[in-house]
């Protein structure tokens, strides 16, 4: 059954239910296709928010415009996404000429705020990739724009929608371990995926806000959602001691580097057809190098990070992010008044069989939906009792199956009630970003940082 344009736009209102301001329902009655404009035609924009929407939801939406600063990428994006719509270098011109209902923002993190704010102010609803933005000033500007525009902003937090993450939430909602008192969460990026951030614009804090924001915002959103509270105060440590200027040698990029034979991180981009077409063939337009040296001097983000977060409901979180681990995976443990719950994914010593570390991230990003589900455990151990093991189906592709479920909720099942409240609006986006911002400020100042001092968001009434 086709979803009407009104149903879809109403779903945006529901999905953004945690916005900074109260939301009202839309009043559209036409059963026409939703008009979508995309700004930012990199990998995430062209695949997840481009090609996948065309392949699965063409009965409900149509792309009316693509925008990017790079005309070569725009040309390739049309072909890859499979659309025949106008392309634009000028974002405002695109909005004026195409009049979209929804703007999807997948540009560099440091420019998210520009397009979110312009889109809202020009009368569009906006959906942005995580992170919302990279600092507290830009966060405040976005919150202000949403308030004055009366339009809706959604943040694409897909990890909430994976079956494994959802099962953790379900068990916590069922008080499987009583009231949560503390959480330990550790994420390990391997030397393939972790290193990739330092090759790209993510390695410069002025573009990404550091991995405290670009990567960890995924984790902080999960934690805020699992804990069912908001951050109150953050204290952190961090350093750059492996990549960047700490490296043993450096070159201009992997293709031309004289150290290819001795560098364990050498990446031959010429063997990646999509990267060649999307980036290398279009370097001449904007100078963006996709296979930059991991050890270039301009890298100024952290490669090891550790934080302690106090939540408004008095839960304490111990968090760490490692960017040069021999394996890719994560662990979380919840301590409660009635027991403890532990969960993990892709820890090789805890799995049967081996995991190909070089292909792990590629498999996670796969949007084909053809991956066979595996089963992974969640351990609950109540006080005075033996532990119990819950086996959960886990999908490898599409961020653990979260990508597909997020899209289906927006486009296919907008009216379906969600008991887990996985929809994320501007307040969720802000709270995840602000933990990372506070962590950066704590490292620089050596003191804890209060979240409430970063923006004008008022703490929720039931919390501190």
C-alpha cells in the first residue's frame, strides 16, 4: 500500500518528537510524491540517502535536486543514484527552483549547520546525517533556526534501529537488572576503519570536531537512549600519539608515497572503483584527496579518548574510543541495583570462527540487504542467581540492520507505534554532540564541563 504524502510528512513530525520545540502535525492532503533534495554527494549521500531511497521508495518520493561544491561528483552522483534531476552548486538556488518538501544533509560535518539552517529558514523539513554539527555555537544556531521556522529536523541515528541495540533497550526497559547505576562502554576501531578517518577531512578538528563528535556521537546517542537520561557533566582525557606527526614517515598521498613498501597502512585507492570515480577523478575541482597520508602534519584530532559522564539521573558512564585496535568491535556493561548486563559485538576472542578485519567495515556499510543474520549473546546476571544468555539475531550489513529499519519507519511505516522510541530529533542530536564538545573542552581545560552551560537547552524537569 502506498504511503500518502500527508502520512509521510506527518511521520516527520512524529520522528522529530524530541525536537527543541513542540511540534504540530502537517496538513497536507495530496497523494503526490514527496519532493527530496540532497546536499552532499559523498559515499553516504549517494548510497544510503541516494541510491537506496530510489531503489526502495520511488513510489513515495522523487529527487528534485542534488547539490555539491564539486561538479564532477555531482555528475557521477546522478549516474550512481539513478536519477535525472537538476544539479546545483548553489544550495539556495536549488531550494528556490525545486521547492523540496525535505532536504537531506550529508555534507562535511562542519558545514551541516549552514544547510540545516538555510533549509529550515526556507520552509523545508530537514533530515541530517549524524553528527548534528561540531560545536556548541553551531548547535545553538540550529536550535534557534528550528524554533523560528516551525519546521522539523531529524537526525539519522541508525544504530538505535539495529535489532541488537533494540534488544538491549528492551531488556533495560523490562528492568532486567533493576535501576541502572553505571555503564562501561568501549569502542575499538581497527587499523582499516580507524585509520580511514585520519586519511580524510575527519583528521582535522575544524572539519569534523574530532572523533569525539564525528564517531562518538553515534555511541553517545545510543547511551543516552539506553540510559533514558541526558548528560549532566563530562570529564575527559585524550591525545594524539599514533597517527599524524607521531608517524615514522610521511608522503603526499598513498598513490605517490615513496614508503609504500614499508608502510603497513598503504592503501591502493586505484583498486576501489567507486572511490576512483567519486573522488580521484574529481580532485581537480576541489582538491580533496581521499587517500591522504595518515601521518601528515596537519592532523590535529585525538586518536585515543577516554571520558567519564555523569547523567542527570545519577548514572555514571565510563567511555573509551581506540582508533588503532587490531580488531573492530565494542563492549558495553550495565550495572544495576538487581544485577549486571553485558553485550558485545565482533570481539574475536568471544566468537566462533574468524572475522576478516579488512572487510568488516565494507560489510557493515553494505546496503544490499542480502547478508544472512547471525546470532550474538546478551548476558543478564541477576544478583544471587545464575546468569542467563539471550541470543539475538544480528545482521552484518546496513549498520547491523539499522539503516533499513530507519528508512522503513520514515517511508514505509510512518504510523506504526514504536515502543522503544527510536526516533531522534534535534534535542537528541544536540545532546550527543554536546558530550563530545564537553569532552574536548575538558581535555583542554583539565576540569569537568557542565552540559547546561553549552547551550540554552533547559534540563528536563524530572532530571537534575
